C-alpha cells in the first residue's frame, strides 16, 4: 500500500475548490419590544433580523455570517451552545419559561430578556434622545463599561464592577431607565454597534444589566432587561443563565497551547491554561507540539485525533448529532463494500474488527469522563498493503470512505454513549513508529482532559 497522495498534516484529502466569499445581507426591520434601532433611521432591529411591522423598511446590510445559537422556539431546561467572537459559550437554561428567536435573543412571558450580541458595541450615545453617538471606543472592556455608566438620563444602580464569568474577567453595570428621560423609550438610544444598530429600552422604569466579558482580548457583550412586572423567578433565572456560562476557544488552525484540567473525571471540568472545543467535545493538551486544523482534528508527530459528530449541545430529530459508519469494506484494496455496521454501539465496534487485512482487539467497554464507551483498536497489517490506491476501512454516506494513511498504522476508536441518546466518535491514528510518550499524550487527552458537553 502506498502513502496517500494529496493528504495534509491531518490526513485530509485535498480537493480543488473554488470559493466565492460574499457578504450575508441582513435586513434591518422593526421588531416590537426588542430594543435596538438602526443607525440609519428610526426603524428597529435586533443583532440580526426580526419580524417586520407594516412600517418597516430595509436599512442596512451586514457581512456577518450565521452564528450558532439555540434554534428558535421554546427551550427545554438544559445546556445550550453559542458561538461569539471565535469562542464557544455554553449556558444552562434552568426552567421551561425561555424562548429563543434563533439568532441572538432569549425571553420569557413576563418581560425578562437576554441579548447575546453578535458583535461588540463600540460606544454609547452622549445624547440618547437626540441619537448623538459618542466616539468609538474600541475593544477596551474597562473603557466601554465606564462609558455605559456615563450615559445621560440613566440611573446607575451598581457598577461598573469586576466579576468573573467562565473564568474570564468581566465588567458588570446595572442601570435603570427612569420615567422622565425626555423622550419615549424607543427613542432613547443607549449603545451602538456599526452594523447592528443602537440599543434602546423596551420601556420606562426597566432595569438593564450589561456584562462585558474579556476572553483574551475578544470582547463578548451580553445584556439583560427586566420590567417592574418581571417575576423574581425570572430575574433569578437571568442570573443563573449568565452565571452558568462556560467559555472555550474553538479549535484554531495552528499551534495549541498547553492546558491542564483541574477537576478531571467529572461531567463539567474546569481548566487552567488553554482549553479548546470542537462540537460537544472540550479538551486541553498535555504537551507542546499539537496543531489544530481549525475544525475537528489535532495532530502531532504523524499522529492525529479526529473528533467526529455531535456538532450541537442540543440534539433533536432534525439534527444529525452523531457520526457512525454505515458499512465496512469487504475488499479494502478494490473498494468493494461489505456488511452493514449495525446500529448499537457494540454492533458498530464489533463490525470494525471484521475488516479484512487488519489486526483488531475485541471491543472493550470503557468510560470516558463518566460516559460509557466502546474502544476498539485496529492495526493495518503491512502484508495487506495495496499495490495501487489506498487501503479502505469503512464507508459513511455523509463523509465517504475512510482510508488508512500507511501500512502499520494503528487506529484507536472510542464510540461514546451520550445521555441525549446519540453517540460521539473519536478516532486516534498513529504510525507504526509512534513513541510510547506520544501514545500516552493521546490517552491523557481522551481519559483525563475531556469534557463531553450536555
């Protein structure tokens, strides 16, 4: 068998691709009860788009692509993912009262609202009723917090104060909007972002809390609003949601920093130093030299780990939350497909051991951070090398064939049973000359440095 031609450091097959990059148009329209106004007129928009009123009109376009957010509709209690500024957040919704607009906004039926800005506001209005914007401040959390606390016509209840969210420094400011602002609430503009517009309160007498989280220089802006009629339970739920936020860098393309989990072998782990997340898998690396591909694979010294499936922290009937191969190959060299892998975790693991030309261990039942899993180890025999073309292992309808990189390679495959009823697939491929130390690093990543979301 020959080493695959046209693979990169991570074993990805290279394909010629023509890319056309275009801005995503976001039409700014009036949204009743959501306090943001465009900079080009008096119509209202949230950080994205909303439901139009008869008087709405197109105002602006934004180049921002779609970002992950809980899909629209009523939310069940549980953990939900969110991507902002290249960072994956995860927060916990404690009750059944919350509804998502699918883009940036959560609310209850008693006027409790949470806004997760897709961009970071750049300044405040120095004349809220006159819509006069102050200078652009830029990505400085302390200066932005001070500016929020200085908006004329607002009452600062608390702050700015330094708090911590998800292990990162945060500036918090609590405001109220008095009855005598001099203009209607929808005309009382607070802070602004050039593409998203101006924030305004939904009503006089409302309370607004702002959190500006500084994640190594990337600022994440969250604000909440309540009315005098909002129940104490909803007010407490806002604090619970914000307090539950965890933040991890999405897997970058490039060198990964070393991190160390402080509290391993629990469902939700804490970390010192760097941590990364790809889908529902959060992990740190125990030593230097690991490189990320910006998506789902990390590599070092010819070895690589691929985290497959589980792209969302909440999985429903319309989301494909798992990767499981459909069939193994009956003839790995000719690409002739063989039997189905089955549907259960044990069935799939057992089917992999039947691939011709590999030495396989019997599937082992193990635990990966409190989750039951099946582990199977496959080594491609050197005498099974193909004269031409790659050695085929298994086939998946979505991803196509999985091939081995070279004869003698060993694949360790963990199929993890998740509490939401789907499986998470992790595979580590190592060349035959991989050092014991690098294999130990892989095992440390899997067994002591893994946080499986949910």
